[in-house]
C-alpha cells in the first residue's frame, strides 16, 4: 500500500484579509509543494483549503494518507466527527460549508488519518508550509476566494 505524508498550513494577513495556503506532499522519494494566495479570506478557510487541494492532487484512490496540520479547527472537526454531524444538518449555522462539502466528497476516496502538530515549533515540514502560505498571501497574483466573497 502506498503511503502518503501530507503537511498543510494556512495563513491570513488579517482575519479576514489576504491569505494563502501551503502544502508539502511526500511519498517514497517523491516530494511536491503546492501554494496559492487569495485577496480576501480567513485563516480557517486556508487551513481547510490546504487539505482539500492536497487530497485533490492525489492520483490514485484508497492510499494510506497521513495529514499533519497545526489547525485544531480542521483536525478536531474530522477526527472528532463533528463535520459528519454538521453535514447531516446541511451545515446550518456553520462556517465554510462550501469547503466542508468539497472535503467530504474527497474524504472517502482515501484512507485518511489526521495528526495535529504544534505550529511554529521547529517541525521542518510544518514550517515549510507556513513559509509557502505566507509567501502566497503576499504574492501580487492573488486569486478570488469566491466561496468567502460570495457570502459578504
């Protein structure tokens, strides 16, 4: 079984404000980095979007995937099963339903385990994701987070 290790992070310059995400994916000798910036978003959206983009980048189904994130929002929502209850209630009163719905389409396609890591605690790959996320948020080429801006 192919094992995939994914580190993710999101950042925003103000909350809301310009934001970005960073992803480091590793499997065997392969390594891939992904990042993207947005003109107006929130930190939690970038944390969740980093996981989604990483899962969308996987080419095969049912891989053994471990996702390391410093976001309690993302890790606890999935690991503690909250997101599945929110889904049953159509995310009534919850933030980021567009992203959670996108995540839930991907979740059953892989064998996913979430691991929370402390942010800014000298974890090399988590720090790399943070550098990618901040650089993306500060880029001149920022995308529109349509899911966020649509609700304003």
